[in-house]
């Protein structure tokens, strides 16, 4: 049995999405996302920001597309500035212009496990900066516990049975402002993976766990 492209569309409520398979925290994860055209044009060679969280915090503090006097930056921001790639910002006459923003709109990170607990645990270790969905086979007598655990942890849960996917718990999609930098960093990782592994808009097919 396989999870079909239509299932990813079902998760996010749209057919206008791309997917890419990634390795995160030692496990396979499928990211469902929408590219941002303006940022694709900016990153002509597929550039992505690195892992340093301070760079994202610094850029988010700047207005996008507006010149800011460099002398208004804090000491910490001035120390971070050299780490920001030149393609992501412009500097002129003592002023700074932010060009970079999230390269993709990340809709969901999907995990598939041997059972519901394995799939849920795989999803829980992922970044809190992205909505997460765990896919498992038939739940049988563990259904109530599985639904409660997923809802408590803010992770979506879907049951795969007879070739169909049924969403039992919707993922938590709102991200607190305090986690916005983590969401941007995850979007950069998804973008980098899409540049290196997949060149097509068609979602890959993922093997579903064996039904019991």
C-alpha cells in the first residue's frame, strides 16, 4: 500500500503544493510546501540561509524591502550582520535593506511509522516551527489513546486503512511569534532539500505501514 499524492493534497486542502522527502532527526519525513516565487527569483543559484538561528532572528527584526540605518542596530545585531549572506541583504551609504524571506510556505511535515506510537514519536521530535502529521495503519483498540496523545502534543494523526486516509486529529497550524525563527529555518531546510533532490511539482509516493 502507498500513500498517494492526493492524500497530501487532502492534508493541506489544496492541489497547488509541492513535496520533498527529507531526512530529519534520523528519520524520513515528507515536507508539503508552496514555493514563494519572489524568493525563488532572488536565489538564482538555489542559495539557502544556514543553520545559525541568530541570522533568522536578526532578519525578522528588519522590515522586508525597507532601508534601515545601520546605526540603529543593536550591538548583537551588528555582530550578526557579517554572517548574513550578501544575496540576502543590501548595504549602501550606512543603510541596510533586507531582501530575504521564507523561500517556501511550509504546510506540513508528514511522518510514517511502524505503528501509531512510532509515527507520533517521529513527528514529536521535529521542529515546533512547523505543523506535523503522523500517519499510521489501523488503530484497532488503541484509537482513543492515540487520538488523545496526538491532540495533547499538537500533532495531526491520520489512519491509513484499505488504501484510504482518514484524518483523526488536525495538526496545530498556528506558530507562536517566539518560534517564528524556527519556522523560517525549517523552511530553508525544505527549500535546500527541494533544490537538491526533487525538480518536479509531483508529490512522491510513500510506502504506508503494513496494516494489521
